[in-house]
């Protein structure tokens, strides 16, 4: 991503992902992490589940940002899901989520992880961008939105 310090493969962007609940979402993220980045799916799932045990990463406004640190990574990678139907995620505002941006970071990249998490959070606080993500015509359009500079805000 040009404005986010996160690498993302086209195959890691999924449109109309068909998932059931929060656990299913985390398993889907782990599977995609294995498929796209050759990461250990079990390690991803353990990391995501441990983080969720500390408190939901349901960001509010129907968005979740699950995240985990993995020993096998040397840079941050992302996985993005736009769900066909909103799913319960124990979000702080009680709303089910339809946009999920999973962040996987290096185990020893504390500052890098925090900077990437803050950047993803800012990116997904942009109502204009979130509207574009929800209205995008498919995987390629989602990938293009996630991988380009955000438009300057009008004064």
C-alpha cells in the first residue's frame, strides 16, 4: 500500500467472503495468510485468537482490525475481507462487521506494528474511503483502493 506501511497481495483481498461468525472470520484470515504469504495458519490463528481474548478488535462502524505478531515475518502484511453479509464480531458498538482488515506483523517489530496499526486505523476512519470500499465493484477495485494514495481532503 502506498500510504500504509503494509504489503498486500491481490489474492489477500477477498470480496463477498462467505463466513459465519468471528471464529470463522479468524480461521479464514489464517487460511488466506497461509495461501498468500506462506505463513503457518495455526500460528496466525493462535495469534489472532490470543489478541481477541484481550478484547475485541471490532473497531466500530461495522469494521474490524484483527491483528497478530508472528515470528516468521520480517515486514507487515495485510489481508482484507469484504463480507457478503455482516457478521457478529463483538465490536465495541455492538454492530456486526462487513469490512475486516487483518494486520500481521513481525514478532520483534513492536514500533513497526504500532505504526502500521495506527495507519490502518486512520485509513479506516476515513468515511469517504470506507464508502468507496463498501461500494467497490469487486476484488480488483478493492485492491486498487487499498493500494493507492488517498485523495487529498478538500479544505
